[in-house]
């Protein structure tokens, strides 16, 4: 009566279940990623970056300050030199220039040797004519030569002035410098000459080069020391958070021996103690399950009971995990909200990592809890007729927030002329919703998801094909045959990137298997994936109207049993006969349809898994035929040994006979 989901949910080994929740694509990959992208590494880099940036800023400031001081010193010395030397230079010019030019030139050389920063000396008349230029020492200009005048207006104004003037200049070597204009005022107040001194900052470069070498050596030593200090500080700050993260990771992989030893005296220590308590309780539950498995091995009925106990335990463990996880998450939220005191930015980043892992663990537990509920209750179908379009519209509203979050476009392509579908509406809703959520998870932002339903052309019976397609990342060809396995992920990175534990598609396949429908997958990496399956339609033949009333039941109370399980058929027939009912039985769908049309039974007991034809298709045929449309049908699956039992089946048949045929269809 109750059909089991395929496969074992829980292996006897305590590590087998959680061991399937992988987070790495290959052994050893995760530790390397953890080292490179860990909070400790990022914290150390941040501290080292701050220290190095401070060192560089200080070095730049020292360079700027030293450069400024050297230039100030050069200018000051040049100004003093100009004030002291101008008088003697001009007096010597008037005395020796015409009669003893070479003696005057030697005098200029000696003056320039006193201050190497002065690279050029010119004697200029107040009208701007250059009388002497140290760069041109060929002797006095001939009377026929054209005189040279100062062209720059600022320099000409300084030459005419009576005050020492300093002007910026760029000598021929390209090094910035100064021009100092010193007026020569004779004792009786006459001002005919001024001396222009060209000053170079070239020795600044030499001084700074030596400073750079010294500071470079000191900076290299300081950077190494800064990195060492940063690593030590980062390790001290992030060690508790890293230990919490590692503990959560090992728990997700099924290792229950890990105990966190954090003695920080703060909220992180409280989190560690709660985590240790949770792990201890989980380990005790798993050990209890192991002991139960050993005691009950070898006995079929006891093994079936043990299977239910394992499912119950999984549900209980999921609940037990949620309680400490809620406490851990609550304390984490309190700390992040500063309700337990101020925290540093680095501590906040670490707690965000803990919170993200807690949320991932919570989602995993939620999926396991949902799956355990399905496994405990098994799959019971409540077949009915309903509109596919309204179901797709309902699912679109359910996932609207997830679609908006990734800016995905949802397209409904349901044929408006499609007749009602025959299936379990609630479970089919779970199928399509799981496929849509799966598509949302693996479709990049801005993509599209399409849910369509259309009649299958050329099919023997009215059938609809439902398709869920996306423009996502696709599935590798070698993985398509494995995606419906429990807890399967395409690779180890999928869990980290997209979340989940791989139960959604397993649930989808289990529900469709119960309907007798196969699901198919078409996918191409980088272009998207399409899931499709087929279910029967309830379509009334042309010219046939709904009968006004059902026929009267047979006097003897006739029950038609359509099931290929001989043992079930025998037990049901015996019990129904004892109830005073007449029973006819068959093991094939085609013969069942013929008997129903010919004998018009009061109740039909229908197995959904028949060897020649699906029970769902037979049910659709019965409901289309006006002669059998009114007959109540009890759908069952996987034998009477399930949770319902033969006695309950007989009671359900009796109830329908007592209802006067009012119930059209029910399921066990």
C-alpha cells in the first residue's frame, strides 16, 4: 500500500551519511583553499598592508622634507654669496675687463669655485644688455658685434631694481634651479650694473640617492618585521574563529570526535561549548543507531522496523541539531549586533564567516528533515484532476522573491487548451517547484527559466509533457546519470558555491516514480538544462457527456482487484469474501479495463505499478469512459505489507460501499 523511496537513506556506518556532504573536488583541495583564503591570511595581509603603507608614507615624507631642506640651504648660501661677491665682481669688471680680460676671467673662476652650486655668472646693465657671460669667455665683444639683451621681463625688472631678487629657472642640464639678481650700487648711489647668478639644485639628487639607499635597507628590514608581527597578531585574533569553522566543517563531513578547545573567556567560548554539546549528543544518537543495527541484523521484519527507526532517528537528530544551532546563531547575531559589547572590524569579519557556515548547516539539516518525513510517511498518491496552468502560476508566486533576487525571467508556456491533468496535485507541485528552485540555483543573474506543458502529439492516450528549462551552467555529460542519486553533487565545489545537499532531484524522481512517470534530462554545459516528464490527461471523448447519475451498485457488492502481487490479491480476496463481498481479480491493466467495463464493479482496487501498463494510465481510461467514470477507485502501491495493511484496505472498501458510491477516487 505504501511504496518505499528507492535506496537506503542511512547506511549503518555513522560516517557514511554525513561523509557524502563533500566540499572539495579532490582530496587535499580544501585545506589549500582554506589557507589562501582564510580569515587569518586576510587579517595578516591587512595588518601588514597598514604597516607597510605607513612605512612608505613616512619614507615619502622624509624624502620630501630632506629635498626641501637641501634646496633651502643651497638658496641661502647662494644669496649670501651674491651679497658678498657682487661688489668685488663689478669693481673688477670696471678695472680689468677691457685691459685685462683674462685676469678678470680668472677672478670669476675663483669666485665660482667658492660655491659649486653657482654654475653661471652674468653682468648686466640696467637697460638689459649683457656685458659679461661666464659661459662665453672669448674676450670683450668687438664694437661691430650686436649686443645681447635680457629677454625675460621678470629678469629685466629684477636687473633694474635695487633689491636682491630670486627667480626660478631651469638650466641647460634640465635640473631645476634659481636665478639670483644682485644690484651693484656705487658709493655715491649710482646703479648701472647688476649681477645674475645661475644656481643649480643638482647636488640635491646626489644627496637623495644616498638617503634612498639607506632608507631602502631600513624599509626592507621593517617590512619583514611587519609581516612577522602581522602573522602573529592575525593568528591570535582569528584562531578561535578558525577552530569554530573547522569544527563545523568536520561535523558536516560526519566526524563527531572533534571537540573545540577555546578558552577565550568571551562569547566565542560559549559558542564552542554549545558546539561540543551538540556534537556529543549527535554522536550518542549515531552510536545508538549502530547498536540497534547490530542487534536487529538478519531478521526481515526486524530490519523493516529498523529502517523506520533510522528514519525516525534522522528526523530526531535533525531536530536535535536545530536546537543548539539556534543558540549558536542567536549568540552570533547578538555579537554582530553589538548587544554583548563592542567588537573590532576583524572580529566582525570572522563572525560573518561563522554565521555563513551556520546558515549552510541549517539548510542542510532542513533538507534532511524534509527527506526524512517523506521516507517515514512513504509516498501515498491522492490522484485528482486539476489545471496545470493554475499550478504553474502558484509556483511562480512562491519563488518570486528568489527570481527577483537574481533578476531571472520566469516564462510560463502552458497550453491554454490543455485538458486537466490526472496526478497528485500537491506532490506534482513539489516536483515542479524543486526543478524550478534547482534552475534558479544554477542560472546566472539575468537568465531565464521556462515551465511549459503541452499535449504529446501521436500518443495512444491523451498525455501531457511538462518541461522545466533554464539558461544556466548546465550539467557535464558524465554526471547526468547520477544527478537523481541521493546527496549527489556534480563536483565538490557545487555544495560550497550553490548550497544544498543533493536531495531535491532525488525527491523529484521518487514522486514521479510513484506516478509511473519517467523523468528525462537534456543538458549542455554553459547553455542550460531541460527536465521533462509525461503524465496522463483527463479528456472527454467528443459527443460523450457526463452521465446524470451513477448506476446502482450490484446486489452482491462486487470488488475488482487489479494487482500483479499474487499474495496481496489472495489476502484481499479472502478478507473481502469474509465480509460478504464478491471479488474478481486480474494482474494486467488491459484485462482490468475490460472487466471494469463489462462487470461494472462497485469498487476498484488498483495497483499503480502494473507489468503491462501504468496504473495511472488505466485510471485515466476508466475516468474517460462514461460506463466506469462513476466507480470509486482505491489506488495502492508496493503491496499490503506497508503501513496501511490489508485490514485497512478492506475497511476502506467497505467505507466506499457504505458511501453509496459517492466517492470517485481515493488512495492508500
